[in-house]
C-alpha cells in the first residue's frame, strides 16, 4: 500500500465520529481501582519485597531450618516433639516483628510511607496490605517448616480443638507483633529501629519463651516468661502439638495486642 493510499485510512481512524461508531473508547479512566483491588495489589507487592529480602529469608527460613536440622543430627531427638513447635513460634516472631519493623522504619525514613498514604490506597489500605503480606509469609513459613520437621521425625499430637487454638494464637500473635513493630518503626529513626529490633529479637529468642520453654526458667522468671507475648505464643503452640488444649496464652496475647495497637495508634508518625 502506497503512502497516498494510507493517508485517507489514517485520517478516518483519527476521526472521533468513526471511533464512536465503531464502539471504541480510548478515554483514560480517571478513577482509582476498587479498594479491595488496591489493597490486594499492595499486599502482593509487599510480599514480593519481603521474599526478595535476604535478611528476611535468613530470619524466616534459614535459621529455623538450621535449628531443626541441628537438633536432629547433633542431639539425640527433637527434644520430645517440643522444639518443632517452638521453631514455628520463632518463625512467626521473625516475620511479624523483626522484618516489619526494619522495613517500615526505612520506608518511613525515605518518605515512602508519606507518599503512599496520600495515594488512593490511603493509610488504612497501606497497613492492611502490610498485614496481608505478613499473613502470606507466615503461612508459607509454617507449611515449609512443618514439612521439614515431619521429615526429620516430628510426631505431633494435634487434635481439632488444639489446632484451632494454635491458629488463633498465631493470628493474635501476628497482630501483636506487627503493632509492636509499627510502634518502634513509627517513632524511632530507621537506624535506631534496626538496632533495637535486632536486639529485642535476640533477647526474646533466647529468653522470651520461644525456643526454650518457660518451665525451664527458674522460679518467678518462669512466670514472667509466660506473660510475655512470645512466651504465650510458644506455650500455646507447644501445648497444641502435645495435644493439650489450653486457652490462657490467648488471653495474654490478646492483652498485649490491645496494648501495642493503642500505643502504635498514638505514637506512630508517618513522616520522619
């Protein structure tokens, strides 16, 4: 087709009347996507960012798997079916607190939170997306670590009631840990958040009832450990894996969640 033949066709294609008659509408959509779609998109983006983060991978999988393997091949057994449940509690703590605190702290420092909060996503959508990412990551962790523990010889005695209690404990713990993370990240400088989050992570990993059961601590210290949110989560998951239904850790976790949410709402600042 020659240039002279193409020109009339191009002019016809650019004619608004012709486009309208053809049922085509190339007008840009000025409105935002539905709220659910915005939150879902942000949640998936947050998930991808966490998965690609090397530190997140270390905390979420490498350290917990290393603990399981070391206990299996260095020790005699998996500590009577207690350690795998403790490692599951550790995985929840790692992703819901440490990773969120550090990531949010630096997002706040570089103005990412401030910019996203002014978009149609809004502040509530931003926080909901972060929570969604944590749930997805934790779910993946629990599945992978459970399979690894079973392959290494774990024989849990879960029952229907104890599974429900364990799930409830994980959900409430995620809420409490994320709120705690936002409290730190929304108030401190990014560097301070990084340092303090890692210190708190290590302290509660060793002495917070996550890996070491509260019963192994002396006297009054055992009571204190049980009343920590990490201790309550560890106690609930270990009891559930042993087939014992106990509800008091849920109350402890719920109280901590309410306290952290209240403090985070009052103290969180979107701008550095």
